C-alpha cells in the first residue's frame, strides 16, 4: 500500500526560534503516526516588504520608544561585538541545522515563488495527497501578496486536499479590503480550516469560514513522555538546588530583568537564553534545541515571553511566569499566550506589567493543579489529532 504524501507550508528555516522548528517536527510526528508521509516544503521567504508593510514597520519602530532604542543600540553594539555575534549565530545555525537534518523531513528543492510551487504540482500531479498550512503565524499581515498566497495554498490544484492546522493570523482583525477578498477566495477552497486562537475563529467567521475550529499548537499533540522519548531528553528537577530558566525573545525586557533580580536574591541558579543576547548582559548561556527543552524540564520555574516557551513549560508541568508585551502597540501579540493561559485558568501567571516582590513570592509559592492542566491538554490533543485524521482520511 502506497503511503500518501502530505506537503506542509510553514516556517522552517529559523536559526534561533526554537518553537518554529519544534512545531514543524511535532506536526510531522503526528502525521507519520497517522500513516502519512509528511514533507515540509523549503519555501524561501523574501524579506523585502511591500511598500505599505514597510511603512507600517517604520512607523511602529518610531512610535515605540523601546523598539527604537533597541534598534539603535543593536546597530552600535554590533559594530564593536561583531565577532561575538557571528560566533553566536554560527553556533545556532549549526545546531539548528543538525536538529533539522535529524528530525525534520524537508523537500529536496528550495522554492522561491508561487509559480515554482504550482509548476512542481503541475508537472507531478500525483505526487501529493494533501497540503497543510500551519502551524504558526502563517497568515500574519506581514509580507507581499505572493507570500500570502503561498501560505494560503493558492498554488495547490483542486484535485489535492487543502487544510490548515493551528494557523495563526497574528492579530485580532483584518481591515484591508484587498486582503479580506484574498483570504475569502483562498479559504473557500480549503477542505477544512483550523486556527490556533479565539481571535482566529472570529476572523474566519468574517471570512465566511464559520466551520473553522480552534485546535492547540502541534507541540501539544505530543505529551511530555513522548517528547522526552522521541528526542532522548535528559531532565527532571534536582530538588537539591532551586533552578530557574529564563528565555526571552528580546533584550533587556524590564519585567524579566526584575524577575531575574528577585530570583538571584533568593538563591536560584539561573540559566538565561536570550534571542538577542548581544544586547543583554544578563544572558549567560546558549542552548541547542534539546538543551532548551531540558532547561524547561529540569527547572523549578520558567520565566519567558515566548509562546512556545510558555506552552512547553505547561506541557512539561513546569511552573511558568509568562510575560506579555507591556506596550499598547504590541497588545495584539499577547493574544496567543493570553488565550492558552485563560483556557487552563492560569491567568495569574500571565504578567504584562511590573509586579512587586510580594506578588512574585505569592506566584512562586502557589501550587498549580497539574492534573487539571493535563486533563485539558489531553482533551485538546484528542481534538487536534481527530481533526487531522477525519479531514485527511475522508474522501
């Protein structure tokens, strides 16, 4: 019996985004368990933005004092620390490439355009059984029309199934009429649509996909036992020492730095990985993808402003202080973390304003009901896998 091949369109080429790689690995793992042969297409994204997006980006930086300050500091410091930066980037690139070679099935061909992908399917019409868009913020507002069409699977012929799994819009609404029409047209051709956040459901209703459902990020489709076995992770909490793992997507986050100060004062051993470590003097380590997961698993507390840092902490039953964006211009970016913390009744652990020592102490001393969290995750895991199984195996 021939194994059906499924193409995946998602992000795959990061050299520092742990969650991006792990969500791709997780989706492939589940598809293989369902009897399919998944391949993530090596779609190379052009990061040259269209005029409107570029103007929006510049406007955001100018109006966001912190972004502007970090942008200037990054330019200045990189001049003096170029060698260290290149060394760090080289480490990440080598380690991420090794991980992808081992765990992520990628297409042999690199694709740079919608036409190239369409031509591939025209020349080999029976190569793929289905295509999946997702997960991650594949329907974000950034990028030109062609890029959006790729992530909306507009290159896929009508004879091949189209699905999305845990796709995220990365925003709470779409207002541009041209973009609305593009989404309506492309999504009308999908056999099934699933999104990652409540806001995605609201947007889908506006786009005439009232049948869209919310599913969990694919990294939740494996429980902690499966992750540890699959990646041969070491770990477990050493009760002799209090350990904290800090993972930040940005340098010098004031809320995170305050929490580090508190943890240092209370004798925690701190491992701090920062995606922008060149700017943050407190960052004290680098990590392979496996080590990043082991840090989460072996710590008494995780502090992170990363979505995947948060959800892996929950999956591994490690207490987490999930840091949201404190700035109004970035408020919509909080939605994906807020949504999951709300679902499991842990909103007290979602922090987007500075908190005093008393509040920190209270949060660290609280006992999380992991049985309740795990029950929710088990139910959502079943729902997510059922969505894939039902819509891929139906005619």
